[in-house]
C-alpha cells in the first residue's frame, strides 16, 4: 500500500510518501521556527499563511513518488484550526487530482505510532508479526502542544492513561525559558545550559505529592509559577542560569518519569516508547530508556526526522491503523479530534 500524507497542525508544513513494501520513501518538512522566533512564539495567522505558501511547493517537489498511490491522508486534528485547514485543502485538491480516496488522521495517532516506523523499515515484510511482539506498548507523546501517556493494547487499541491538565511539557520548557529571558524556541537552550548545571540546586515541584492512582494527569502550570516566584525572590545573573535551567528541566522530566514508572509497574509491557519533539531532549530520552530497561521492555524512539511534526508519521498511522482514519464519501476529510478507536 502506498500513502501520500500532509501535515500542517502547527508551524511545520509536511508532505510524505509511505510505501508498505519499502517504508518512508519521501519526507519533506518546512519549519517556520525562524519566522516565529521574531515574535517569541507561534503566531497562528502567520503559520497558516506560510502553509498556504509552502504546501503546494512541497507537493510539487515530491510528485515523482506519487505513482501507484492508494490513499491521501491528512492531519485532521488536533491543532491550530487555520493551519489544519491549509493542509486539508491541499489534501482535498491532491486527492481530487489523483482520483484517490482521502482520509483524516489524528495528529496524536501519528506520534503514538512513530516509534514503530523504524521497526517497519528494518523488516517491512514481517512488520505485522514484529509489531505484535512489541505489544502491549506504553508510550509517551510529548511535545510543545501535547503530553499524553497511553497504552497500545495487544488487540491494537489505544488507551490514554494520563493527559495534561494545562501546559504541555514542551510548552512549559519554552515558557520557562521566556521567564529566564531566553529567546524562542527556548527549550533547546534550557537543555544545553542544563548540561553544566546542578539539577538538585533548586527544589521545583514535580508532582511527587499527588496520588497518581487518583490523579494521573500531568500539570505544569504550578511549576511555571514556581519558577516565576523564585526569580522574583532570588537575585540571579547569567552565572546562575545553568543551575536554574537544570533544576527546572529536571522537574519537568521527573513528572513525566513518575507517571510512566507508575504505569510500568502496574503492568508488563513488551515495549516502552517516546515520541514528539521533546523526545529530542537527551535527559528525557535517557530517563525513558532507563525505565524500559528496568521494566525488561524494549525501548523505542523514532529517528530524529520523525520526532517533531511530520507527514511521514501521518502516513504510517493511516497504514498501521486504517480503522482509525475517517475516509469520506464526498471527497473531503472529516475533522475528528478523537484519537481512540471508537
């Protein structure tokens, strides 16, 4: 099966082609980071305008891989509405031009299945059986827009275990960086400075006092407030930044760790995975690899090109879980925010 996919949920424009016989044969991504850095964060109107400008160019650039395609898939949510609309419009036009069915795919499903892209690429012919051996799977999709801990069961159903009540982990890192005077995107700078800082210097809250059985969801708004109060009460300069960054990053990752460990102890998982843009954070990746090793599970993380928002993961999700897509009878993608199989 060959699937063409488009992604435009936030500030990355993506077009990809996945072939079940070979894997991802094309994965084009246009990042808007430099554009939005001028404003200290993503500006929705600018993002949608940039999608309008770049998506047709990406489609044209990848056209040589379209022959023999069976389906056009597109991110249908969640995301910024105007940005999603640009990708959906592009996918509708492409499906019409190629006379192919069109399906909407949930963005979180793309992240959830992205760690398995590498499993497929190693052995495409036997992917089905290799995938089943890695189930049940405990995964964390963690990015600037989402933080969700979930299970993929043996019968391939997705069960959310913990969501965020407020900020996503990546958003918390970027907002913390802003409080520290670090320009957007600040999360990579926090990581870099953390490498020379002491993570135990400042005791920021990490959700240790909450009973996870009763309240499993993540919450980072209190951490951000704690950082603001600390900066107001404690004189600090450039020399203090490494310790502050290390302590703040530790608190973010520790909350992710506590909840993942809690669920990993309650059930035997064959694999534990990490996906989304924050999976690029070395402390986060190392922490989850240790959880997997301690649990006797295989640790899965996507290749770097599939960790941020990208269309390859959307195409792959449509292939792995076709029952979760929403094909339409009239040639339009259905906006369905649910990422569980009904």
